[in-house]
C-alpha cells in the first residue's frame, strides 16, 4: 500500500488518519496536509504524523486521499497535478466530485476512486460507497476499500448510483438525528426529564438497529412483531401514516439525490 497522504485535516481527514492508525497502518507510512500551523502542530503532537504541504505530500505518496471541500477540489488538483505519478491511486471523498472531474484535472491515465462516506466513521461505524474511475484496476479499487474499511463498512456501487448513496447513507445520519430529536421532545412533552428521555430513545435506536442487523429479518416483520392489534404502537403508526411520514421521507431523500446531482454539475 505504501505511503498514504491525506489532503485535508478537517473532521473526516482526522477520522481517516486515526482509523488507519488503529487498524495497524504504521505512522511513518502516513502524511497529512494542513495549512494552519497550530492545527499542524496539534496533529503532530496527537498522532506523531508528518504534516507536509500539498505538493510535498503528493510527491511522497503512493495513495492520495483527497478530503477537502468540493469547492476547494479544483485548486488542490491544480497544485498537485505535476506530482501525481503514473502508478498512484487518487481517492476523493468530496461530495459531488465525479471521477470524470478528477481524471480531467490529473495527468492522463491516472487511477481515481470516488467515495461517499458518512459521519459515523468517527466511531468506526461508517458506511462508504466507492466507484472506480475509467483507469482504476480491480486491485486498486480493492486497495481503496481496504483503506476505508478502517472506519466502517464499504460497498462498491456504479457511479450513477452515487447521488442515491448520498441521499441514503451520506445524508442519512441527519435523518436519524432528526427523528431522535423529535422522540426526545415527545418524552419531554409527556413529562419526562430530558436526560431520561434521551437515554430511552438512544438505547431504543441502538437496540432496533442491532435487531435489524443481527436477525436478518425484514424491518416490516420486526415492526409487526411490536404492533399488537388495537394497541399503543398501532395507534402511533396510524397517526404517522395519517401525516404521510413514510411518503415525506421518500420525497425528502429524492430531494437530497437531486441536490447531489446538481452539485456534481456545478
């Protein structure tokens, strides 16, 4: 795998750095880029990692992980263009940045991979979807998957599905947090202390997700097991259906996918 350079020391950049170290990647095989001197010093002190400028990191790296904001990607690619070698692998984690965009701004024939990660990578429970560019070999795609597996699960998808991935798992944690907020507020309205309501909701969420994952049963089956005829759950679900909550979720995720496609075209 050689030297891995992480371009961008924001939340996701640091998440990848710490995940790779925890998974056993040697610190002397990692470099990271950061323009702010105080942040660079913080990373060096915390992880013992070398902090270089973009061109230096690109020249040294075998694998380049681009973790900058989408609006900064063009400038970064221009800066590192001359340093990306023929056998390098370039992996982009920027939303909306296509493999075509990357390939057109790098020397001809360079291998690129597009990734849509999500924030649970912070706790090693991320969900990343990867799509190979036109010059990326199966071995290079597997290399990218291995790197990303340090912070969670990885799936390979056709690039045409990346907008849907963004709508489902990329933005998905925010939908869950939104529902959790609403459930906690309901607990408070019903007279419960906020701390108790939070504990009940969070553990219920964790337990329900674990049931789906461990049992392998369809969510419909699990929901029906909780829903007694004429009972409390049936009354709650009837109200959610009356307010078209299911349809609202589908419409919202379609909106997220459309916005992802718009960003890719900007």
